[in-house]
C-alpha cells in the first residue's frame, strides 16, 4: 500500500539559513512524487513534482527536491529561507492512474528573524 | 484564468444534518478530486470524478457522496453529520485523470459540526 512519512512535525529555522524537509514514501512501482505548500487559511500550492528522469527537480520559490530510490526518499531543500516561507509543507505520492494522492502528515515550518 | 473555487467557504451545521459543498474547477479541467483535512488524520482522499464518473474512492463511509455535472462542477454531500466530520474539505482540479497532470487546489470549505 502507498504511504508517505514526514518525520518532522515542526521545524524552526532562521531567515537566511538552509532548509531540508524530509519525506519517505512507500510505493511498489515508480512513484509520482509531489511537494505542496499550504499557508494558513489557504489551499495547497504545488511546489514541484517528480515523475521520471533527472532525480533533482527544481520547483517554484527557489525550492528543489531530490529523488533517491535506494532510500525511498524525496527530500525538499532550499538554500536560503525567507520569512514568507513559513507554512505547512506536504509531501505526496500519486498513482499513474487516477488522481488519488497519498499525503504525509505535513511539516510546519517556522522562520525566525 | 480563474482558479478553483469552493463554496461556501465556511459552514456550521449540527449533528444529524446534511451538507452539500460545491467546487468549480479551472476552466477546461475535467477531473475533480475531494480531500478531507483534519489535524488528527491529515489529508485524506475522498473521491475523484472525471467526465461525470467516479474514478476512485477513498476509505470513507457511504454518508460521503459526490457527483460531477456536465460542466465539470462537482458537489460533495455528507449526510447525517457527525462531530468527527468537522474538517477542511479541499477540492482539486486537473486537466485529466492521472497524476502526471498537476492538481490545483481550491481554498477549501471549513465545515464545523456542533
């Protein structure tokens, strides 16, 4: 069965510091992987996605993620965090047929000045 | 192009009542998916509709149902509301049914059951 684990419930970083949010997935075949961000009172916005090919994918807002099949991971990174990045981040795995996504429980990011 | 719209944005109901939520997808999108978001369970898939047909269904009781109209607008209905149904209900639309198409999420409907 498909599942996604985000081990870190909450992370606090200083503005300008680097960021890495962890995501581990369980899926029998080649996964379709996504990172979404949710600001308070808002829906989810897609940051980036991975289907195949280059294992390092670039997304919006300066985010990138690396797919590592051997570790079943798809960690999100940003070299320098901005105060506006404070939000909830969700990793998700999708199936090739249908739009049924399995989401992780999310990581809440706080950015301190 | 307008984004995904959900109405109403906030709703308060009492136990035993029923509720209908509406989702208007991005123009041209034919797939609409619904998710329930709660602090305890996170984001859980409810169902997906594509071209007026339910394609996938999550693990929710039959009290949760949905439909899609010919213009791709979708509604979900929850009957006999329970306290545990209090949640943010999100819908997402995409061009087609398949994870390679980006899903665009609406702002959600916040349902409170008293």
